[in-house]
C-alpha cells in the first residue's frame, strides 16, 4: 500500500487541496431583487406610464422583484423537477380524470393570482389598491418580472386573463356571469382559470383544417372530436374553435365556443384528458391531449365569426409571449454578467476579455431591444383602448413583430448565457438549462417565426397599411427627442423609410414570400433602434443613464448595416461602447453623445 498523507488517520480532510475551492464558483442571481437590479427597466417605466400609476405600483413591482429573485425562483426550480401527473380515474374507479400538481406549483398560483392579482388587474378596479383597471404597460411590467423566475405558469395566467376579454366582447350576460366573474375575481377562493385550445392533428398553423365538430343541443352545443395540444389542460373554462355541424370547410366554417370543465350542477363535463405531453420545457405546466365525447359548450358571439374572434385572443397571447421572452432575456443577461464578473481566467476577470465582451454585447443588444419593444407595444395598446385609431394600426403591426423577434432572439441569448457560465450552465441544479429549454417554446406557441412574419408582411403591411402609421409615429418620436443628435435622427429616419419600403415591396410581390422574415426583421430593428435613441435622449436629458443612445447606434451597425464576414469589423466606437454598456456605472448624456460620434 502506498503511504500518502491522505491515508494518514491523523490527516484533516478539510486541509485537502481543492476541497475549499467552492468559493471559486460564480454566483447566480438567486436572492437578488429582480426589479432593483434592472436599472433600464426602472428608467423606462416613467416614460410609458402616468406619474400617479407608476408611483403607486413601484413598491408592488419592487415587492415582486424580491419574490421573483427569492421564493418564486426556488419554487420554479422545484416545479420544473416535479412535473404534473395525470390520474385517468378517481379512487372509486370512475373515469373522472384529474391532474396532480406539486405543492410548489400551487404556491406559484397563489403568488400570481392572489398576492399580485395578475389575472384580474386589467379587468377590475381595486387590484393592489389601484382605483382603476391597470394600464397595459403596468400589467406587462408584472409579467416581465415574473417571467424572470418562472415561465410555465405564465401560460395559464395569460390565457386566463385574455380569455376574460371574450366574455366582454360577446356582450352575453349569461356567459359573463358564468365565466367572466370568476376569471376576473379578486378573491382567490372564487377564481376561475381559463385556456384556449386550437391545435389538432391536422390543424396546427393551418387552423382551417380543424375537424372538432359542434352539434346543436337546444340553446347550447355538444362537442365531438379531439384537440391535440391543450396547454393548461384542466382549466375551468376552455375557449376553442369547432366546426358547427354542416358548416363549410376552412376557417370560415369555424365557430368559437366556451367549454366548462364542470357543469352548472357540479358534474364533470363529457371530455377526457387522455395524455399529458412530455415537453422539452415549460414542464411545470400541464399540456395534454383531449377527446370530446359530447361535451357541453356555449357559443361565444356569432358562430360564423369564430376565427376572427379567436384571433383577438391570439394577438393578446402573442404580446404576452413577447413580454415573457423579454423577461427571460433579462434573466439570461443578469446570469451572464454575474458569471463573467466573478470568474477569473488567466489572471484577470473574465469580463475583461475582448471575446467575452463581444459575447455579452450579443446578449445585451437583443435584450434591450425587446424591452423597448415591450414598453412601446403596451403603450400602443393603451392608446388604442383610448380610441386612437393610429395606435390601433401600430398595435396591429407591433404585436407580431415583438412576438416574432423577441422569441427568436431569446434562443441564442439563452444559449450564450449558458456558455458564459461554462460547464455548470449545463447542470440542472442551475437555472440556465431551464432558460434554454423554456426559450424554445416561444418559437412555437401562437405561431412560428414564419407565421408571424407572414402576418406582419402579407396582412399588417399589405392589407392594413400599417407601415405608414409606423413611419409617421417613428418620425414623431424622433422629432420629439430634442437631445438626440441630428445626424443620428436622419440616419434612423432613413432606416425606417427603407425598412418600410422593403417590406412593402415584399408584400406586393407574390414571388417574394421567402423574404418575409428578412423584411419583418428589418422593421423590428429599425423601430427598436429608433425607440432606443429616443429613450436614451430623454432619460439622459433628465440626468439619467443615456446608454440607450449607444445601443441605438449598435443596432444600426450590427443589425441594419452590411458587414464583410472576412474583414475586421470592430470599430473604435464598438470598443468604447462595449466598455460602457458592460460597466454598471450610468452613462451621462454628454458621454453617450461623444461615443456615438466616434
């Protein structure tokens, strides 16, 4: 036997080299307040909300930031590891299926629905002590913070909140009493949850291929058939598209129906959850396959206008997806910065390395673009609700742009953040694997990248002429940004004009469908570059952090300007910009103007 100090019974194991190296592991962001560490978010909210509303909700957002970085973050990790379980029968052997959730999931429901009233706040006055219904920017501010800890449960939250709108739009007193009252209840014990079922085996993006049949049954309907991908499978009420018996094929033959889980006498409705999906991500939330065996349902509005009605909720869901992607990117950025600032590589902090700075910029730019797009789109929703017709067009265009690009950007951002942490970023004890897995779903739910690009170009641009509304609004925004230099304003107006011109050319040429994604990307990048410039100029003029001006030019240089792949591209501007953007110190307006002139 070889005699070593490790075999000496008197040797203290704590003295073994390497056993105290745990202090070298970079920390993550758990335990931090996700609102207080997000200085850009804090600086933007006053630009897009009223002073009174912001002052009222700031303390609540700070409270959610603390919960998101603490208890909610811990619960999300637990729920991801303890997925829902489908029980096809009850204990008496009856075919009454039910889904068992881990206590962590149930506690997250309490936080979302009860502690912060997130499903009710846009429908009823009184949520969190506010005397009105909250504005869209505030509503989505809560979702943005929440998503930095937990993505999965925001699907049930979002579809519950958006389902309630159908019972307002339908103006049906019976349906409002049956469903709206519970979906929007401020009393957690009285709340109902909602969902939407659209996908069938032969009807994914092509919804018109749906075969679920609705048969008249007195004043109501019975449903027969199957839905193939049903997220939040056990919601109290599901909104779904079905084809009334004898209705024509295609989307024109689809009607919108509300199907309760339990009937008015308390008995279980006639449908079965036959399986739960084994998903890549969003594991905390149950998605399943459902067979309808004469389930009772109520027509919502005119059954000949089902697809038009459902698209109203789809657009709301798309906006929510964009918000969630923006929140997840912020978490990815914070995780990457935490790791890069702590890790020592070859004698100095990793964050000082030029390649790492370049990688961090690749995370920072789309993260800040998405935040600006979220705030702008939610502001358009608020103005449209107030009756502004131009804002209706802006919202129509901004929503699929946000959904398409933020969800698309979220995937490489999550991957880059994982890579920054290194091998530990691949270990499920850390948040990075979940961020990578959950990021993928944004590419699929509520339309793929291609579907949203087609919606932007062939509908919003071509059919509804939303491009001119965008041009007018972006020019007004730039004209109002008095501290933004004239040269940058001219450049951005040129980029907006060219992006709209290109999108219009693609929209009008049936042979250019393959260019729809590039055209939509150009619109998003030109729009967000403009928003960043305006925001940075306004915040800087008030003595705040003007770094968004620098970000505006970076978007122009990296996403709107051709680059030679075989030439050195980094300029003195980009070198200086990376130093300022990665550093935590605020950037003054004068310094930002100096840098963007390089």
